[in-house]
């Protein structure tokens, strides 16, 4: 009963936050509402005892991805008038895409896999979600898991390789050399006789 | 009297009793923590004072002991000024967002065997998630203030805290590989058996990385470019006065306390006595026993180091901070994780 109340409360906040993401006029507010949406969905996952997923969602998306998002959004000066200019023109296309997504979702969710009757499989007494997940991931699905991680690594390397530019005339410091500097290299102490007044 | 109280207590419904009990536990953690934070500011001024041949605060109360209270009273009664064209809601929300995670993370810290608020399965991840959330308060404060200096501070904070979080996370992976658990209580229990069983020996590089990243993560000197008095006035909190500023201040010191306690818990055996299984010393009443006093002592040492660093090191240059985080710490942790993997496989020493 209490869980049901919590579920509806979190769901209401989640839907409200998700709507606010696309309706907020200030892009920074949009990003913050997205953070709120992630938080509430993490809370929903906690309700079905998927604590690993919930914490990782907060850790990765709220803690790192959204910080970078916020970083970028704060730096750029968004001109809302220019953004809204083509709204009416692209409305039909947008509606078409949304309708397609709704159709696909209803087909998937209406199928046998998401009947909504079973709910999450209850864990054995004293069992932990993280342990169960880890055991499956590193035994049964070890190859798909490792391949996915290699693909991600490849994506990181590719992203860096694609955006790395070697511009001529760039001033670069060599920290190793900087750290090796001794006073004798930079400082010259002159010995000179004192001037006498005469 | 006592019997009556017990009778009344047992008549309260079960659910209410649990929540009252939890609230009491939370108070038992937060109130002493605020006391520690208040007197940490006093200790900082005294310690740095003596390191610089001054005597520090000495006028309010005996040896200046009431100084933190006087400071708090002063800040509480100051006017809160909201700058022109600042984003009011976020301006007020930012200090709260920075203070909140600093308190919530204490829920999973074990103070003695089994003495913790919530024995979460993913305790270590929980701490990591919450400490990473602390950066929002700083970024939003800088942005909402509508001030160039504050914004520069916020940008620096975002870049610095995200970079050092990675190194911290990697260092924690080493600990959980060694302890085989994400529960902080189990991590401490896995280090039982005298100080040579503690993880700072096999995980020494990770210990150093975690320690230094912890200093960087709390934006303390020598990594305090976020505030950088000589460059950007006071960074993200330049526009804050009164309780807004006080909350940032409290958050910084609460985070220092949290990081110190976590280092003690993860690498130095938390509430374990170093003299476990040492023939003679084990018999000494307080020193040989495990308990909260050992955790407090270890955390106090790291807190002292925070103050010591501040008095000793000059501020890092910004690009050097980034280099240290990305090009030194992350490779070091990755290499050492491979070494730890070999350790775990071979069951090396008393640790694995």
C-alpha cells in the first residue's frame, strides 16, 4: 500500500519533470528538470529493488553526464526566438515520428513479454541484486559484456582520434621539463663589489 | 516514570515507532557532525595560526573556544543579498544542494561493528553517487549568481570535480576487489587482524590517489582554484552572504570530514584497532579494543592533514591539476587494478 503511494508520487513527479524538460523556457532549467527526472526514475527502480541500476543511473547520468550537459548549456547563449522559428514547419514531421514511436511502444508493451502480471522476480532471502547481476554478467553473458565494453573503448578512441587536431604553432608546455627546472637554470646571482662614494 | 514511558512507547503503532527511531538515529549522526564541522573551522584557524607563528582566535571564550558559535550567530543574523538579475530560485537552492549530499552520505558509514544507519548492499556506490552530486550546488551557485567571477569558479569546479571523481571511482574499485563486497561494514571486517591486514599496504598507490583526489574533490588547497582568492575573488560563492555562505562553508567542512572518514574506513580499517593480535598491546583496555574511538582518531589524523596541506602547499596551476587527474592518477589506478587482479587470483599475502 505504502509502496503504491510512493510509486504514484514518484511517477507523477517523473512525468511532471519530463514535461518541464521540453516546456521550460530556460535551457538550464530544462537540464535541471532532466536531472530531477533521472532521480525520480532511480527512485522508481529502488521500489522494485533494482538498487544497482538506480545507483548507477544517479552515478553516471546525474553525477557525470548531466554535469557536462550543464557545463555546455551554461556556456552557450541560447536564442529561444531563433529556436522556435521553424516550429510550425517541422510540427507535422515531429508528430509523425512521435506517432510512430507510440505505435511501436504499444506493440512491444502489448506483447507477451510485458504483460505486467509477473512483476520483478522476487530475490531469494538475503540475496542481493548486485550479486545476482554480477554473477549473470560475468558467467553467462561474459562475452557479450566484454564485447560491449571493447566497442565502447573503441568509440572513445575513435572520438578522440576524430577530433584531435594538430595545429601548427600551438604553444605546449612540457610538464616534465618544467618540474626538472632548478634555480641555477633560471636565476643568475651576480657578485659585484660595492660602489664606494667618493 | 520509566515504566510509563515504556508503556506509552509500546502503544505507538509499529510503523510510527520505526520512523521515530530512524529520525532519532539521523539526529544522533547529524548533530555531532555539525559540532565536528564547527570546531573543525576553529581547529583550522588554530593549527594554521601556530604553523605561521600566530595564536589564532583567542578572544571569544577560553582560548577562543566559543569562536565558531560567535561566527555562526553572526552569519545567521546577516542579511541575504540576492544580486540583480540573478536566478532567484536556483540562487537559493544551490547552497542547499551542496549541503544535502554531504549529510546524506553519512547514512552508510559504519561507526562501529554494525553501527550504521542503513546497511545498503551498494554502500560504496551510494557514497560515490552522492559525492558526485555535490558538484551541482557549486555549478548552480556560480551560474545563478549572474557574476563573471562566480561563473568562472563554477566552470573550474565542474571540470575539476568530474575529473577527480573518475580517479576516486577507480581507487574504490581496487578496495571492492580486495574486500569482495560493496558494503562498507564488510569492507572494514575484511581488514581484521592487526594493522598489517589493512588495505593501505597492498593498495598503496590507490590509497594515495584516493587521498589526493579527496583533497581535490573537496576543493581544498592546494587544489582550490575553484575559490582562488587571488584570481577570482572567492569563486562560486562570491555573491553569497549570511546563511547562504554558511551552508557552502558547512558543506565544504562536512565533505572534508566525510572524505577523511571514508579514507579511514576503506584503507585503514575503520573502527578496527591497529593492535589486534599484537601480543602485549592487545591487552591495553582502550587501545587494544575495536570501536568508534579508533575511527575518530584516524579521521582526525586525515582532517589534520587537510589543514596541514593548506598551510604548506602553494596553489596548483589549473592545467597542472587537470594533467595530474587525467594523465597521472587514472593511468596509475588502471595499472594498479591489473596488479590487484593478479593479487586476488594468487591470494597474495594476508589481504586477499
